[in-house]
């Protein structure tokens, strides 16, 4: 039970994907591994939920996709952040900061 | 892009993307020392239900909306087709009813014409019958008024001419004076005492030109008797 990774909070997957793509284009597998690496192997993205989220963000216009070749010389679909996606990333980041701050305040962990 | 082409490309892209993910995860496990066959199974198990993921991806990309739109168009097309078939069927029935009505009208007109012809024939026959009856009445009256041969009597025998004399020409006529029917000699027609203008002029008088002013009896009295009539008398019967 010690190696059990906590699930992502609802609505946070889009924020993490947008933040990951801010560094540059990436395919789905790379996005999942990048989130896992940046979280210190704490957050594990449910892979079955990652790809529907990517297609939903693409439809909204926050990200765009393009087929390319991966480091392993395989054909992969690379996603990149759009201008609307950057705006959406800022909005969701501010919202998350406000929410997390509120939670920390409730928990008495924030600076008062 | 058509809905069918979009669906094909969309599902192909999703399958290629998921296949890439499984291949990368397998390589990652293989690098950790897991046999490739086992690594692929673990990668697939960690990914989850591929069919469900494919369906969620398609729904996330709006494929379901396109499917709904396509189903709507199919429903509209089927409805239009059904309405068209119903319209054709209704039109065919209407034409058939109109044709039956036309046949009935023709039959009715024929019956009326036949009845009119029968009525005309009956009226014509009635008129003809009336005329025949009227004609029969007139004929009956004429028959009643007509004298019988016994009333007329036999024709008088011509007088014997003297030998050597020329055969006297006696013209006898069957003359009807009113209701009296008798035999008369031709010469009697111009005899004095006859109603003036009631007898026709003798042919000889007509042939002689201007001498017809004097009656034959007068000429006979002034002139000597002709050889054919030595007695100088006129016969009257």
C-alpha cells in the first residue's frame, strides 16, 4: 500500500497536460511520463483517461496535433500548445492557485 | 471531408496513437528486464480497455455528434423516401379512382342516350300511328263515298256504223258530277244546258283554234249532217 500513488483531483489533468506542453511538443506517452517525473513519481496519470483528455483539449482549440517521428523512430502524434491554450493555462493556473490556497488556509498551512 | 472518411481517419489515428503508447511502454518494461511478451501484456493491461478508450476519444472529438447528424440525415432521407412512396401510391390510387369515375360517367351517358333514343323512337312510332289512323279514317270515308260498279252500270255499246261509213268515234267518259256518276259521251260535254265551265273543253275544239266559240251542237244544226251521222241526232245515254 506504500507504493500506491494518489489519484489526480478532478479537473487537474487538463491543467497538468497544458503545463507539460508549455515546454514544447510532446506525444501522449511522453506527457504521461513527464507528469510522473515532475511530480517526483507521486502522480500517476491514468493512461486510459489521458488520451480522451488530449482529444478534448484539441477539439476545444487549446492544443493542436501533428504526426511526427519519436526518439524511438516510431510514428507518433505530437501535441503542442496553441495561443488559446496558453491563455487557458494561465486561467486554470490562477484558479488552481486560488483553490489550493484556500485548501491550505483551511488546513492551516498557509501563511497568515 | 465526408463523415465516413472522417470516421475512418479518426479511428485509424486513435489506433496508431494507442499502438505507439503500448510499444513505448513495452520498450520501457523490456529495458527494466521484463520479457517482451510479458511486457506487452503489462503495457496493455495498464492502458486499460482499448475499446472504451477509443470510444471516449471519438466522443471527445465530436464523432458522436457527427454520427448523430448523420443519423438525422438518414432519418430525413428515409422520411422523404417514405413520403415519396406514399405520394406515388396516393397519386396512383387517385388516377385509378378518376378512371373508374370516367367509366361510370361514360356508362351513365350511354344509358341516358339509349333512354333518349328509346323515347324518341316511341314518340315517332306514336306519331306514325296517329298518321296511319288518320289516313285510315280518310280512306274509310272515301271508300264509303265511292260508288260501286253496279251504280255505274255497264259501258254502253258503241252504235253500229253503216256499211261503208267510217267508224264513228265516240268518246265516252266516266264523269263525276258531284255525287252523281254516269257515263257521258264526249260530245255531250259541250251540250247546251250543261253548267258553264263545269265540263272540260272537247279536244277537237281545242285543236280547231278560233272555232271553239260555237258549240258542236250549233255547228251541227247549221251545217248539213255529216255522212257518219245521217240522222243528225245526238245520242244521249
